[in-house]
C-alpha cells in the first residue's frame, strides 16, 4: 500500500492501537488537504507566501500529532 504524504509524516502503522491509528489518520488527512492547496504541475502553483504557510502548518500538525500520541501513552 502506498502511503500519502500525510500518512508518511505522521507515521501511520498497521499495528498502531485503534485510537492512535484514528488520530494519526485524521491528522494525515489535514496534511494531505493542505498539500493539495499547493497546486500541481498542471495548474499555477500557490504563491510563495501560501507555500510557506502551508509548510509551517504541516510542520505544526506533525508536532501536534507526535505530542498527542505521547500524551495518549503517558501514564
């Protein structure tokens, strides 16, 4: 199975517990949605400010996912 950019960035794994898998899948969908906003080679790419904001948002989502997973596992 080919993983999307979002799935690769948040580390979706088949053996994750259901709660973690659902959480990661939701964050991955947002990351992928933002990636589509960049445009592609068949359309005009987003301007540099939009590209920067998308990158920053994706990075923050990756961090938020990591911290949320850590919080779920914390005792």
